[in-house]
C-alpha cells in the first residue's frame, strides 16, 4: 500500500493511504475544497473554481458536482471509486451525456441552479472573488457564449487510477477536440483529526490547454467599430442615443471586458451598491437586468412597474416570471428604432430610477 513521509523539523511521520468509505466522501472534499482540482498544472491561466451545484438533476441522472469560474466556464465533475465497475468504462459516456445536456442550457439555467445551491446571488459571489472590476453583464455573456460553443470542462474524479479508464481518457484527448480530465485524489491519514489529500491530474500527455484570453477591455472606439460590423445604420443610431442617455443619466460610464462582445451598462447606485438596470452590447442586443436588480433587493413592486411600462412598447413582451424569478430578458435595438419607442424606453428607465431612489428614503 502506498505511503507518504511527512517531515516536520526533526520529526518524520509515515502515513498510510486509506480508502474512501464512499463516493460521497470524495464529493464532500471536492465540494468544500475546489482547490483540490489543480487546473494550473495543465491549463494556462486557469481560474479558481466555485461549486454551484451538487447532485444537479438531468434527465439521465444527476451531476455529482458542478463548478464555474470567473470566465463563465462550467466544469462537470463525476466521482467514481476504483471498486465501482462504472469507473472503468461507463463513466466516460455518462459525463459526456451530462455535458451534452448542459450545453443546451441558457445563462438563466446556470443562475437558477447556482443561486439555489448557494442561497445567494452568483454575481455577488463571483464579484467578491474577482481581482479585476467585475461586470455581471460580461460574466453572463461569457456563460452564454461558452454554452453556445459547447465549451464545458469535464473531470472524472477517482480515488485511484484504473484501466482502461486512463488509457481511454488519454486517447480521447489525443484525437479529439473534446477535453476530459482525470483527477486522482489520494487520501492519507495521520490521525482522526488530520487527513492529507494529494490530487493529481491526468489525461494530457501530449497537449496543454490554453484559455482563450477571456477578458478584453473595451472602449468607445472598439465598441462602435465592432457594432458597425454587426448592425444596420438605424440600429447604430439607436445605440449611440442609448450611450448618450447613459452618459447623461447613469452614475458613471464604463465598458465591459467580455471576450466576444463589447458592452456598456446603465448603472445607478442603491444603498452604496452599483445596480445595473440594462446593458447594451455590440451585437445589437439590450439586456434588461431584472435578475441583478432582484439580487440587490429592489422591491418586486418597483420591478413589476418597470416591466409593465416596457411592455407598453410595441415589440416588447416580458413575462411575469422575469420579475418573480429574476431573469435577464433581451430585446434587440430594432425594437427602439421608432423615436416614440426609444423615448418610452428612456422614460421607463428614469421612472425606475426615481422609484428606486424614493424607496431608500
């Protein structure tokens, strides 16, 4: 049986490897200590993981653990002990099936699972962990783009390597674009109160994963240059109107750091917290950030009034659940190309700002 030697000063202690009593124990450790997944060994610029779900229900079963990083990349983890026959072949098909199902999710699905598990707001937690300025709009956009591109990381976590699992994972990573990692977590016990865990990643004998440089600092010039490639002239005019409206009425003007799409938010401060009301993107979409406003405790009555005013604009139909659940519906700039529609949209935003301000008094 494998052993490790722990040396502290002149004292040397030989630790014996112990077996996990069940897959649930391995899940417990990974859930509580995501740093046990040493992505930095093979992923250049890897971000820290945050657990956002355990036993996440899918049609064919449940995902043991679901993680996300600050770049909006999801990681599916399936745990199997070596004594489980599924650790040899079945688990590969299982985790690919789970990833396939999740790839059809939207960002709303991710937020629903995460907020339910965390009992808190995902944006707030990621923002607290981010070393750079965090924009919820960019984070959400990155989630959407990663799902659209099918970019989901899969990790099979085991207590010890078994064949043919290791050989199969190495083969898949050598001859396909689909990435699966194999994580071995070995457990050694010094005493009932002290356990030593040693993680090791396998499966990338011939390649190292690189992140795609998920953050890009946009500015006015790059934003409108990108918009001009994507939108018609009438839509560009609307976006400029919204940009000027934001500069004149929001607390400040800022630019996103999305990898794929530029953005600027309309933000107002509430109880010292910057609240994003809507976000304009360089692909011609406007996101209405009910989810973030609800997450910062803007009263549902105020949000319902905002929803009702927006629904008076032809082409906008926001369902009631957007307020009750806290979603992020989108509209295209084409809806606002009529001057009256744009004016009514701006009026609805200003009325919301006034109600938010009044509610603080």
